[in-house]
């Protein structure tokens, strides 16, 4: 199958592209720079020069594909919501009738459940989500009736030494000698290894369940304090509790995100796509896996 992927020069997208190539698909990857082109070609994909702002490029590349996998995102870009809306319109407009479209969302679309497990039937709204444009992006894909639109809501992604949050905590431990958590740190997070997540993308593209939303998470639930303590052990630092006020002063809006607890029920992905996470858990990966070796 000819598959167009966005974000293949990044963390999640690169691993997804690698898995798609390994599964025998012809992968075409958007590449916005020479460095990105080298990265995606090294994965075995064919590069198409362009960015999410190049709408004609997106439309044409999607028209030549049988499926689109959208993983590109820049959460630090304040214009990302508008960029993604227009990019999705171009990609969906170009993709032919019956093509598959897999959209990358996040468990952060759910409201804070204070530890209660959440499944895909729980209502999500832009007003209650720390990532409101992801809610809007999901709707845009699922409402495009001419394609087999599917949404993957990923938990905290880890593995292969990646993840912005984990790299940030590790950096804090090494530079400052402390790794923060907020309050008692009892709030639990779900997580998913990047290779397990990539396997779910392959299954979604190949099996096609139009209109489907699935959570992607392993069975492990990790209290944030335990995560901070494990990173502290890894870096020779000390895990330190901050009050919410201290955390807001130091981290800004990120502080509220770190206090959340909405563990994900991923049984639908297992049932529909035969998905079975097999990689080591988050704490094991930090203790003896890729992070310990980097």
C-alpha cells in the first residue's frame, strides 16, 4: 500500500514510518528540510519536500496515496491549531474515496478524571482539554465521510530514549540535581512504548475500522512521584515535591497538566485491531532500557 506520512522526521512519526516500511508498504514522507529528508530516506521512505503549510503539496501527495498517517505536530507553536486545521483540510481533500486516514491525538483530550479510568466513549470538548485543537482535529477527520477516518489517542509515549516530558525531567535531574513532582505525586499516568504504538498504526491502516477512536496505552499505571523518583535515580538527583503554586511559577501552564490523572482504557484497540503491547514498561525502560543506556 502507498502511504503518505507526516512527521516522519520526528520521534513518533519516525518509528511509525519504520514499522510501515518493515510491514512492506511503500511509504512517502513529508520532509520540510534537507535534514528531515535525510532522516526519512534513512528509514526507507521516499521524501516529498514540504511542510504542513504547503497545502498544494499536501493535497497532491494525499491524492497519490492510498492512506495517510498524520503524526506531525508542534505543541510549542501557538499557531499549530490553525496550521493543522488547514493541513487536514488539504490532506482529506486530496485523499481519494475509501482511503484510510489515521490521525494522531492524545490522552490529554480527556478532562482530568482524578484517577478514574477513561474509555473512548467519554465526552471530550475543546473547552475541557489542554489540547483543544486536537479535539477539533479528531472531529475534522471523523466527519470526512469519504475516507476511513480513524483516531489514535496516545498516552505518554516513551522508549528509544525519546519523549519530550521524559527528556525534560532527565535534563532537570542532570542540570539542577532535582526532579520535580507536584503535591504528593499520587496522580497516575498511562503510558505506551513507541514501538507498541507504531504497531497499532500499522494495524489500523491495514485493518481499517472507519469512524473508530482508540486509546493507546499499556496496562501499566505510574504515579507521577514514582516516575520522578525513577528519573532521579537514573540521573543521581533528588525527587522534590513542589506545591501547585511553586510549580505554576516555575513551569507555567505545564504544571496543571502534570497534576492530571486520567488513565486510559485501551481494550478497544486490543479488540478491534488485535493489538497487544509487548515492550518493557515505562519504569523498566527508564531503569534498564534505552534511557539508562543513553
